[in-house]
C-alpha cells in the first residue's frame, strides 16, 4: 500500500509541474488541419497531449512535467504548416478542463 501511495504522490507532483500552452491560431478550416497540427506538435518530445478546436481557433498543448516548448518553436511549427499564430498564453488549465469547456460551448 505504501508503494501505491508513493506512486500516486509522484504522479500528482509531476502533473502539478506540467503546464498548458494555449494558442490562438487562424487558418484552421477542417478536420484535416486539426490532425496535421496534432501530428506536428506531438513530434516535440516535451508534448504530452494536444487539443485543437476549429470553432474557437484554439490549439492547446500540455507539456510533460518539467519541460517546456518555446514560443518561437511553437510559432515556427505552426507557421511552417501554413497557419497564423495570433497569441500564445501559458496557463494552468488542464486539457481535460479545456475539452469540457469546449463541449459545453457546443451545446
């Protein structure tokens, strides 16, 4: 039981250190765009997960604990793929929270 508690504690600490990068991205027009962005951003070893919302022009990236992706690297990856990055913000919102919010907006 102690070993399980330690693992759970370690996971909580790792999650607390992970951050979310939210970007406003223009030029997203279809599901193929979303898939391409996800594939591109997942190539970065610091990426833990990605959410793309065409309707909200939102791309959110969760980073792995203790890692980061520079604004320049994110902007380059998206502009090289043909998109226009209008803003980048670092938040503590989880991708699950973002997904829930996006689902509620669709209702």
